[in-house]
């Protein structure tokens, strides 16, 4: 997989844009039966072994790259000064992003550095990075792990600045999309608190719109997403989510309108062909 945006089109009933990719870093599955779907009574989602993922990621490196990252790993263990550990974690994160082009290890080490640094800026940057990734992550266990990481950092950031609405929305979104609670309403309530107090907060409107789409409340999703695209007409994910909401509601005319609108954001031939095929299907 090379370093580029990965666009997944036509996934079942909609179009989704994956802004972040995480590489082939998931170790091979065991021969044990797959777990029941998350959220089913009495069942727990499969857990992620991040150390196994990092080890699998290292196997994809060249010998010289493996030697370099091993030196950095040793430096973290030896470092007894927090500032030195933060520096090494950032070096490791930069390596995985810029040289290895595997963004799951990058996200992990960025998060480790942020937790040690414990500044609102670094914590929220890393937390939002995880949040963006988990919303588009198809692997349930990895999604839950990412949500847990984001949740921890959002909570640390809120302890520093309890009045940051973006952080509150981010934390609520972890519950809403990350399968870390049996009660998703816990997350919705956090986001609604901001949306009800500040109706101009488009991040809150967007998350609630996506939540409505996810739960099948298409009228509510459309109401929220219409507000977002009116204020942020270049928000491609909001445009596509709005088109999908109309499609799943059965409003083919408006679905065609917004899928057509989304074409302006893409130049890739394959994506445009897929959108055209979707539009043609809706016009039948």
C-alpha cells in the first residue's frame, strides 16, 4: 500500500472516505471461532494486542529500518527523563509516518508522546487523529481500541481545560462511534449539550448527523447535515453522508442531487465512475 488517501466507494448502502490508512499491520487471525458481533448481550468484542501489531509492522521494514527503530525503542526504555522520552516517541512517530508510511504505529507513538507531554494542544491533536481514524475503521476490535485511546486523551485534555467544546464533542463521539459503552446515548448527550447551547457549532451538528445516519434516524441525520453543508459546502464527508441519508430514507431525487454535488471533490476516474453508477441506479 503506498502513501495516499484510500477511498472506499460503494460500501453497501453508501460512500465513505477514508482519510487515514493504517497499513497491513493486523497480525493473522487465530483459528478460534470469530467473536459474536459487538454489542450482543453477553458478548465482548475481540481485543487488540498493540504490541503484536507493532511487531507485525516492524516485519514490513527493511533491515536498516528495523535496526533504526530498535535503537529508538531501546532509547525509550533507557530514558529516565520525561522530556527525553517524549523526544524519542516523537522521533518514532515521525519515522512511521514519513519513512515507513504506516499510520497506526504513527498514531500510537504520537499518543504516547502526547500523554507524557500532557498539554491540551498535543492531547487534543492526537485524540482527534484517533477519532477520525476510528470512524472509518472497519475492524471492530481496532475501532474499539482506537476509541479507548482517544477517550483517554480527550479526558486528560478536559481535565486541563473543561470548557473546550471541541474536546467535549470528541469525547462524546468516542462513545457514539467506538463501541466502548453499552449506552451510546452517553455520547450523544455530551454532544447535544454543546449543540443545544451553541447551534452554530458545526462539529457538534456533524457528529450528531453521522450518529443519526448510523442509527437509522434519517430525518434527524438530514436535518443536522443540511446545516453543516450550508455552512461548510466543501465538507465532502458531510455531503456524502447527506446523500446517503437521503438514499437510505428512499428520497431518490435528493440523493441524486447530493451524490452529483459530491463529484466536484474528486478527480479519480474510478471514484467518479462509481458515483455515476450509483446515480444511474437511483434514477431507475
